[in-house]
C-alpha cells in the first residue's frame, strides 16, 4: 500500500532562497511548455520534448533532468482537460526524482537547485522516523506558509487480513461525526464550535480590511481545517483499534455523491459543506488496511429510517435528529445507533457463506 509522508525541511536562509528560486523558475518553465502544448494540441511527452527541450534549458537555466520533469508535469496536467491551457502557480509543486535528489544521512537530504546541489536538514517525529526507510520513487517539493516540505511516497506493508467474526457498523453524521453499532459516539461539538469561531473571526477581519487584519487572516488560515483533520485521525484510529481487537470488519455507508444528492438550505449549508465525511472514510480505510481489518461499503438508502427489529421502513420512524421510534412495533433507540446497527446488518448479509473446512465429494 502506498502512503504519502510529509517531511519538513529545515534549510538555511540561503538554501531557502535557492529552493524558492528553483520553484519559481520551474513553474515559469511549465507555463512556457503549456503554451506550446496547447498550441500544438499535443500531450505526447516525446513530441513535446523535441519541441521545447532546448528552448526551456536556455531560457530558464534548468538542468536536463529538471527540464524533463517540467515537460512530464505539463503533459500530465494537459491530459486531464485538453480544452484549456494549463496554468501553473509560481509556488506550485516541484517533482524530484532519484537523479536530482538523494538522502544523504538519517537527517539530511540533497536537492538540486539552480546553483547546484544543496544538502539540508529535515525534521521528523517518531511516526516518520519508522517509515523513512520505505520511501520509494519521486518526491514533491511543496511550499506551505513559507515552509518547505517533501511529500514522499512510502511503501507501507499491509497486515494480513485476519479471520473476522462480525462487522462493526459505523454511521457518519454531522452532530455525531461517527457512531458505531456498539453504541459509542464521537461527537462533533468541538469541531462545530471551532467552525463557528473561525467563521466569525474571518468575517470580522474581512470587514475591516486593514493591513493588520489581512496579516491576521493569513495567520489563522487553516487552523480549523487542521483541527478537523486531527479529530478525524483520532476517530479513525479508535474505530480501527476496536474492530481489530474484537476480530471484526468495518462496515460503512457508500456516501459517494452525497453532496450532489443533498438539499440542505439556509444556515445549515455551511455546516453541511464543512462535513469532512470523505476524509474520515479515507482515514478509516487506509488505517484499517494497515491493520489488516476488512472494510465493506453498504447501500446507504434508508439506514436512518429502518427498524432493525421488525424491518419497517418509514420516514416517520425518525422523529428527530437524535430519536428513532418505530411506528409499527414501537422500538426506540438513539437514531445514530440504530442506523449503525442497520449498516452492520447489511454488511453481514452481503458476505458470502464460506465453510471453514473443505468437504470432499
């Protein structure tokens, strides 16, 4: 399984300037190549290289391999949509492969710049230290908030899938970010409070529009997103640990396209748009894969309106966001818990019945 590892670089002031220079020059070269690719209507790397290679090296002073990387980046971007000319930000990502990057020591990396190779330190925590020997292929140089990172591909071994006895159903929501079929809920109160505070501060600062306010906006940008990402990591880690400890798989709703199907209006639109269910699902899936826990996706239709006791499906069963009471048999339960139990039941039904022992003719 492939994972992405963000390695924070610690360059000196002159090295930081050299990285910034190569990044701006590389993306300027990409813009020039994109103009030719769009004019000639070609995304063929070999043909484009014949057209622009010499000009790019002379005009922008890139090394041979940097020019090749720029041509490849343009081809990949142009292939995605050939109706428009690709545009590249001055501080867009710069791909480094083994010819222009090398790991010199446990805490040093060598990167090619316009002035030659620069060996600079990088910083890591224990989680990254345990995975540094698994880095494979190229890495992308990224600039975020004036800090350089190398985003590396890591070859993470997958744990062998164990024999499962059952499934842990997980219902994803906005009030409760996740509720499992055992009845444990992971509330989203803190995320909602952070969202409201962040939205209120941004609105007030934008209204003032002073230089100090714009500086403050840059400082606080991304805080709420990072807090929500950390919350989703913690929830996913807890759910996967519970499933693995009880020899169960994880059952989730297939929520692909839920935003397009939704009809949320008014004040709830911002809250619904902030719902990072896709991120939480991806965290659950990759953490489960690393732990050897199988994950299945089930049909999300009417999971919150189905009574698990008698099978009645009725919109009136869901009396409110928090309460479920069957209009047929009177079964009552917390709504999210009931939905998680329905998800778990659907996952069990989906699985084929396989005998533990082989039988002869």
